[in-house]
């Protein structure tokens, strides 16, 4: 179960969100906050796993609050304004709900946060995810066990990612950044803003592309130097 809080200065919005939360057994509402200051006080006093955060609040916006928190909880933004979506995702929020949103859309966002919460739980139990050769991710209604060594590459597509293995593709409603944080850093490498590759599966480098399982994947311009350094410098046999 995830302890959650609502941060919204609009009474009707708070009540509607509270009703949604009460419908889901995996959520435990621990506080209702009307300002950024109330949020900070709550985070200092209580264990909070998930925050539903409005952007337009008095004195300090939700975006400014997120930037000020050294270790914010998982966050789902709830707002009437669409123009903050990019900035929100750059702050690694789990999802961005534009008011008014349906209960189905709310559940999708909560499930995405729930997957990330479980990955973090795995990491915190038993000394960290890098000591285990696998993780579990939620696909549709089931939890799939995926071995790191089976992953070819991971691709970001809009509000979900594709985990590509030789056997199948897994659709997972997480951000690329959030899944990257759970992968063994010595085994996986981000080659552009949309792709992470398994270094063990790279068969060749052709110009600005790496080849994984016969699939050419473009190396981002700003990533090229670091990619080449990781792929070549430590493994290239010189004359």
C-alpha cells in the first residue's frame, strides 16, 4: 500500500481526488494539503510514497515545490494547465493529469506509480537491484519477471516504454528515466533520449548507429562521445 497526499488549493478538486483515492485499496490517504508549505511540513512528519500535486497554488507553485525538494516522493501532477507537461516530465513525475480527468485515466496514472514503487521496494530489499539478475514489471494485469540479460534494448514511446527481448516486447507504463534508475549501470547504456541498450547485446557500431539483434539504433549527437567511450575504449583491441 502506498501512503499518499493531495496538494491542491481548490476544495472541489481535493474532494474529487479524495473520492478517487478511496476507491483504490492500494492507496492510503494520509494528508490533504492546500499549499506548498503544508506539503513540506507533511513530508517532514509522515512517510509519503505518492503525491498528487497541483501546479497553481498560493505563494509557491507545484513545479517550484518539486524543484526545492531534495528527495520528493513519487509524484502525479494534477492541473488544469497543459503547458507545464514537458517541465513536469523533466522533473521525473510519474504522470500528468489534466483536469477534468476520468477515473480510468486516474487509475492508469496510479498503476504507473505503483510499478515504480514496487521497483524501489525491490531495490531497497536485499541490497539493491544490481545484486539481482532480474526485476518484475507490470504488463496489463500481470507481473512479468524479466532477466536483465534477456533485454536487448528499451524504447521510450509517449507515456510508456517498450522492453524488447528476443522472445517478445513488454509494454510498461513507466518513464525511460525511472526504468534506467533500476538497471545495472555496468550493463546498460543510454544512447539517445529514447533508447537504452544492453551493452552485451551490441554486435557492432556502424557510423552513428549501434546494431542490436540486427536492429540499427541511432546514437544521439550529444550522447556520441560517452557512448563511444563506453563501447570502444575499454574493449577495443589495438594494434
